[in-house]
């Protein structure tokens, strides 16, 4: 197994382990998220799935505010997506900064 494949498998196992430890919240993509994704792509040069990812994060942030929960941090390695998330008012962490 070459080094690239090994790193991929290592990260895949880490991700699956974090999912099993409930470190991620799973949500169903619903119409309001899709409608917001349409709005997001009209403002930012995003691909469709990136717009859905950002719209889901914006939805979760809106849900958290009335509960007085801390702001969520949007994590992505995509610079364009991160810029859009910042412009939409989210805290952003670039995963490229942690390699």
C-alpha cells in the first residue's frame, strides 16, 4: 500500500471513529435547506453540494441561537466555501491549517 492510500485509509478510520462517538450531528436535507442553497449560490460561486453543506450549517446555527448554545464552527478545506461561510457570518476553521 503506497503512502497516499495509507493516509486515506488512516483518515477514513479516524472519521468513522469520530462518527461512532457522536462527534458529528447528522441532519436530513429538507426543503428549507435546499431553498437556502439556491439563495447561497446566487451570492457565492459554489458548487451545488458545497451550497447544501453551507446551507445546512446556516440552518443549524439558526437553531442554536434560541437555545443560547455557542456558535458552531464551519470546517472545510475549500477556500471558496470558507470565504462564503465567513461572508454568511459563520465562524470558520480551515482544515488545511491543521496538517
